[in-house]
């Protein structure tokens, strides 16, 4: 995470022995008011993080992955992992980004009030349409006692 970074496509930042650190891509982190609860969950984690969504690159080259998005929502990140086509990596948020996401969440999060549903007093399960109704001719009815037909004299 490099806030305010210029555009990059797998630019080498530093090399140390066999390890190479890359700046894979520069993406815009968009926050949406409807996701404020998810951002609140992300901020409450031990290490507040953003999630980078990637898929395997189709071309052979230096980039093993194509970066397709970034989000602060752990719920959206989980949705991306369900298909199995994408890889999601958790990256720690810098302090400035934590403050920005916290301010956004504080401004847009509204606790949903739990309202217990009240049941109707009327019992609707006592009558089933057509079952056991003598006016409706049926060949079989599990609620009607079998009758014997009298043979014609």
C-alpha cells in the first residue's frame, strides 16, 4: 500500500538476495456508504487491512498476476474467493488510510435497529384449500375415510 503512488505495472522497488519487492499496480480505493458496516469490521481487526484481488496473468512475462481491484470490505473480498478464479491478498493499511476509512465509516454507518416481527393472532394453518372438502370430488383424499361402494342389485 503506497497512498498517492504514480501508475505502476509490476515495477521493481527493491531486491535483496533472492527476494524482489514489486509495486504491482496503482488502484483507486473507493468507499461506498452501503458497505460501512463491512469497513467497520475491517477496522476492528487486530491489523486493519485492505484486500487486493488478483487473477493469474494470461500473458507470459514479469507479472504473474493481473491486479483487478482493491477493497476495504472483508465481505466483498470473501465473495471474490468463492469462485476460485481469483486470489485475494490481505495488505495492512497505513495509518493515514486507517484514519480516512474510520472517518468515512463514522460518517456513514447507521446501526440497524432490530425489530421483532409480530405474528398474526389468526391461525392460517387450520384450513388447506380443497383437502377434506366434500364438495370437491377427489379420487383420493388422505383426510377422508374410505367408503365402500354398494354393488347394484
